């Protein structure tokens, strides 16, 4: 089964919130924002443009394991500067492939240098599960003539 839909549809469903932080802020502040917003990554922006991304993985590998202090380490010291991003027209399948190949869990959605949002691997999995439930329900209704009762 090929995943249906594109990133524009996912952003319309989930919203286009993209939490950001300056490269000059501390890693501690980044972690505080991630915890407050319940997200695993923040986009690092400078002068309104995407400059990188900082993730919980960056923190664990580049701060904790290196013996650094999150209160003394600036975001710019550990951010992932090579950001893999997508546009709103990218398909769910393309994004899943890209995440797998690049070993990333978050994709900024950018169009004409404007940040439209972020999709995570969880967003894509939830989208696919929802699409599969919808397809199954439609097939059951087609075969039986009756919709499936809610669980």
C-alpha cells in the first residue's frame, strides 16, 4: 500500500506550529522549550531564516556524552547545520524514504525560504494509520453495505 497524501495535507491537519530558537541561546533553554512544547526538536533560526535544527539526540550525544553543561553550551555549538527539509508538495512516501536514508526524525517544511512547519516521523506514521483505517472502513462498507461500528 502506497501512503497517500502530501505534507501540505498533514500541516493542514496538525497545524503549522514550528518552534524555533536562536543559535545564541543555551542548550538548556532549548531543552526547556522542547519540554514545554512536548517536541523532540527545535528549528534554529537566524534573521528569520532556517540555520539548523537541534534535537534531543544532539543533546544526548553532543552535550551529555561530551561532559558539557547545557547551561553553558550555546545551541550553535551542537546544532545540526545540514538541515534536510521538504516542501509542502512532497508526498508522505517521499518523506518517509528521506527520513530513513538521512536518519532523521524531523523534517522542516520550507517554501521560498519561509518555514511552514515541521513534520516528525510520528506525524507520518499517524497519517498512514489514519489513512489505512479509513480505507478499511470504506472497504467494509462496500462489501457489507454497513459501516463498521466504532470500537
